[in-house]
């Protein structure tokens, strides 16, 4: 009961109804049932555990616990700032996690935790574009180091082609995969679903392993190039496969096989295509003009 | 008559103008900030419209020159940030693009960078780096960042001029090594100078996230400078 004798003494306010006896005009809000279940749950020993093994439950809880996420419309600056809310050590962890696949550790669940970022994918793709162009150029230069008649030319047109190839792989393949998963989700009730940004994030980080591989390709030994391609393909392919396995495992086996093989195949295509286009084999001449010139000079001398 | 007049403005009479709010004053043009560059002290001018053109141009040139000196000796000062201008970056970009012309591959279609390509790389790259640092929560403004990134290209432009002079002497291994050393030194200088200005405005824990794109940007420009080969 509210005692008005000593205002500084701690008073127990039990029910709003009791207060109304003192002042009937006061507005009171009664919060009835909301905190009762909470107290009962806590009393029963049930504690929300975010490090649950079950990924679905932890996802639900993190959404509840993170509170209201205000979503700004996509044409404002604040919408994109949400995807750059990341620290240096997060980026490092994500890059290392994408290079070292661990069976059972899903990249999206372990590293992204519902906070995909755009910083990593964008700068990894940009670095890869320039690494490809520079390494390709440098390997051509090393190839023709001894020959005096070869005129060295830095081929800047290749930067544009590399950029188009890599950025379209990093954006259109996730778009297609997301659409495909959405379509399958409508047919089969799947508990695990990934948002578009998360898929873009996985694909962006999975390209990180190719940067050291591309730098290794400068060394003009074919066996070394093929070794590094195979290693990079295995690592990035397995990261992708292990990430998307939970999203498709409840599906029809043929659909699973089709989606997984499409993921792996596109990865292989990108790697081998880049190697073939930017890095020529040590025996053959890279560009048509000097080789044509060499053949023209050789033909008259042979006859 | 008075009644009609009163009725016309009946609404206005309800508006009470408090006596504390002064409704008088005078409109005057504020005095222009006295800059130390002003030579004619006796002419107290309100605006810069009446000064001779030479004065205007010289003031801008002096501002640009002082910023060049601040890039040469980068210390944590706010001159570049406070009075940003884009004249210096434009001048440097045009100089760099002109020096990169006349290369071996101008006649071929696959060759050295065209004038427009250098421009696109420098300005587009600066804009992307600025957007990146703003998205990461930096407090620097858009044009201030463009100004800093543009001015810090100066060591690389100087390296390009040195490379062209070295290439006049010959393009063997010795000249390549000299060029490599010069370009590496100036690339390091550019990156260091720009991070001295830019990194302070970032929240801690994200500094290397902001520095890395700057590093990549100057690396690409340094590669363009290094791989320039003259036509024979």
C-alpha cells in the first residue's frame, strides 16, 4: 500500500488498482501477462543460449534479442551503411574461415551470424581483378624477358575484361542461386533459408583464396599453376558446398545434385577461364601479332 | 473608413508582437575575412569582386602550393582538410595522364593507358575510396577526402617525370632497377601521406579497413607508372 507519510522510504507498489483508491483520476497502465511467462521461464531454468548447436533456434533467438532493426529504404545511404558495420578482426576471421573449410562449420552460420557485409566481397573482387591483370601482365613480361624483338606493352584492356568476369560471377551467380533456392523453398518447406546478401557475402569471401593462387601463377611452371588451381578450387568449392548443403539437403536428390554441381562447375569455369585467358602457356606465343610476325620471318628463311 | 480598415486587417490585430523581440536592425555585408595573403592592406574591400584578377589567381596558386608543401612533409595538420580545393588534384591528374602518353603502345589498340583511362582510374578510384570510408563511419566530408587523395598523387607524378627522364638514357636492366626503386619509394610516400590525413577520422578498429583501399589505389597507379615503356 502506498504510504504517504515518508516519501523517501522505499514503497512497495503492488497493484495499480490500489493506487486508484488514492487518486481516481490518475491514468494507469497495467502490464499483465507479458512479464509473467518470462519470470516463469526463468524460474524453470530455461535460459536462452546463443551458442546452441541447433542453428535454427539460435537464429530465432538472436533475432529476438537483437531488438528492432530499423530498415531504411534502399535508396538511402543508411541502408548501405548497415552492410559496412564491421571491424578489422571480423574481416580477417571471415577471410580465414573462407580459406579453411571445416566439416560441420557452415560459413554463414559461424562467421556471418546474420550480419553480412559488403566490404569484404567488394574489395576482395577488386583486389582479385587487379591481381589478375598485374600477374598476367608480369608473367607475359617474364616469358619474353630474353627475346629482344618483343615489345613490352602493358595491356590495360585486360583489366576491364577481368573486372567484368569477376564482378558478374560475384553478383549474378548468387542472384541465380538465391532465386533457385527461393523457388525450391516454395515447393519444399525448408527450415534454412539464406538472404541474398548472405549468399553474395559467401561468394565474395570464397574468392579470397584465388588471390594468392593468382600471384603464384606468375611463376611460369605449368605443373605449379595446375597444382595451385586444384588446391584453390578444392578449398573454395568445399566452402561453398558445405555452406549450401543445409539449404538443399531436404530436397529431391536430383535437384540437390543439380544445384551442387552447378555451383562447383561455375567455380571451375571461372578459375580455368581466367588462367587460360590471362596466362599463356610458356611454349606458345601470347598475342597474335608477334607470333604472326615470327612465322612470317620464319617461313621465308625455311624455304 | 477606419472601421473598414480595421475589419480588413482584423486578423492581423490578433497577432501579438512581443516587445522583447527587436524588429529593427540594419543589413550589412559582413567584412571579408582578412587573409594574410592580402597585399593591399589599405583597401578594405567587402568582397573579392573588385580585386584585380592577378590577385585572385595568385591567392589560389599560393593555396595550392602550400598544400603541395604539406604533402611533401606530411604531418598531422588540417590545412588540407580545412580549406580543400580540387585544383591541385586536377593539375596532377592532367600532368600524370599527359606523361603517360607517348608510350610504346599508343598506335596499338591494346597498350598503354589512354588519357581518359588515367582520368577514370584516378577520379573513380578516389570516389570509391571516399564512399568506402564514409560507409565505414568516417567523419571526413566527401570533397575533403577527394582533395587529400588527389594531392597525395604528387609523389607518383614526380616519380613519373623522373622515370621518363631515366628512360631517355636507356631502357635496360639498370634503368628498370632505378625506376623500380623510385616508384616504390614514391608509392610508399603517397600512402603514408594520405593515411596521415585520413586515418584520424575513422573509428578505431577500422583503420586498416580504410587504409587498405588507399594502398591498392596507389599500388595500381604505381604499376601504371612503372610499366610505362617508351616508343622506340
